[in-house]
C-alpha cells in the first residue's frame, strides 16, 4: 500500500512540470508550418525565422504609413493560438484606445486616463458589437468618423474568423490580437486570421496617419522625448524604461502593448531575429 501512495505522490508532483514542458514544446512547433510563408507571399512581405530557438516566425510587410508585422503566440497551458498583427506608424498619433469584439470588461492594465467610452445607438460613431476604451474620446471619435472603418471594426470578429479580437491603439503602434478557434495550429491560425486583421490594420493605419498629420499641422507637441510611446501622455514619476533602447513608457502602457513599441528595438515583442555571428 505504501508504494502506491509514494507512486501517486511522485506522479502528482511530476504532472505539472511535464504538462508545462509539453505545452512549451507544442507552442514552438511553428517554424516549419507553411501558413506563415503563404501569408507573407500574399502580402508581398518577408518571413523571418528566429535563430537558435523554437518560436513563431515573424512576417514583415509594408504599410502606406509605416511597417506591419505578424506573429503567433500561445501562453503555456492554453490551447488557443493568438495571432497578433502590429502596425508601426511613421508618425505618433498621441492617444491610446482599446476596442474589443465581442464586448469585453475593462482591461486590467490602466494606461493613464484609459476609460470606457459609451456611444449611443443613434450616434453616427456607434459600434453595435464592440466595447470601447480611450484616453481621448475626441480623437477616437475622429478615427471612427469613416463608415468604412466602423464597418470593419464592427464585423472584425467574423471577418477575421476569430473567437475574440482586441484592437489596441498605443501611441505609435496599432495592435490587433485575435484568438483562433480551439484546435487550430499556429500556421493555420495565421493563414485563417491574418488577412482579415491586415485589412483592418491598413484602414486604421491610414486613418491614424491622417490624424497625426492633422495634429502636427495644428501645432500639437508630438515629440517622443517627453511623451509615453504607448499613449502620448507625459511620462510622470516611476516610468518603465526599455532595457534595450531606454525609451520611457507608463507601466500600464507597457503591459497593454506587451513590451516596447519601438520599430527597431531589439526588446520589442515583434523584433526581427538576428543571424548568429
């Protein structure tokens, strides 16, 4: 009887690290999947595979107003893949916002002033199937002034074939994260979801570039030397400094964006891999 107790205790202690190891291995089984290369070719982009580590390839493609990148992630212990599309803007647009389809509770991270925005059904900027948060409701309404933009956002979950989509406007980058249907592998998730996200990214990128240009022409201070890269507000006490490029961000903005938002920063979540020397 004692040996059964010992054996049960051994397996009870061994199971969690074993499951975590299996999940981490499965999470990295993406570098050989053709879905990444198929999407890269359709966007006239390039696909970069990290050297010496098992991680998601990164697709790089051109935007009219900057550069786009695509990757796939999965938190160990979770079976669903998340496809992330980022657009790095050539000009900062000076505010932060979060748009979720279907509607979601307010985020746990709090960029300074990121508060829920409620638009009545009879308003022209209304989104029927999304929840909204923003640090500047006036600028968010400016982005939503185009019917084509609102249509893409309101139908984004269906257009992207995803279970859930989160759009983050973070000062200098546009981030779209979509959760793939259960059981979809990494390469297939990118092939299925990325085209719909890229369509929306292109539209938002152009709108935000128009906004940034209008702000500059209006004399708005957009120097990143004293503004947070994640929300465009001034960086006050105890900012987070990127360990690679030393850019300052609010800690809530860093959490919202998943790290540094610098296009050329080696510590950014979508940093391109470097060849070994």
